C-alpha cells in the first residue's frame, strides 16, 4: 500500500522519512494548494487529508510557511499566500 510520502513503506513514528520522500511530499502539498487556491485546512485536517503523522505534518506545513507558499491564519488554518 502506498503512503502519503509516495513509497510502499509505512511512515513509522519516531523514524523520519527520507529526504527524497519529504521533497516529494512538499511538492505534492504545494501542488494541491496551487490546484485548489481556496483550500483552507487546520493541521489536524492536513494530517487526515494526507495521511501523515503529527511530526511530519507539522514539518511540511512549517516548511511551506517559511518558503512563503502558505500562511497560517489567526484561526490556525493554512492557506495559500
């Protein structure tokens, strides 16, 4: 079964995904926001949407905020910049 990171191996808690898998995931999330510009999700919703553990999800969202692709609203949702 494929995981959100695009590999057949499950994402194990405490074991970080590979650098390539993270780059692929960042591109995927960015692409989904580009395709759906009105997309607005909380961190918990993003975890469910992309099937991520909390650490990976927080890293992905934080990275995209730092790159100014996403911004976090005062309500705690993530939207495209």
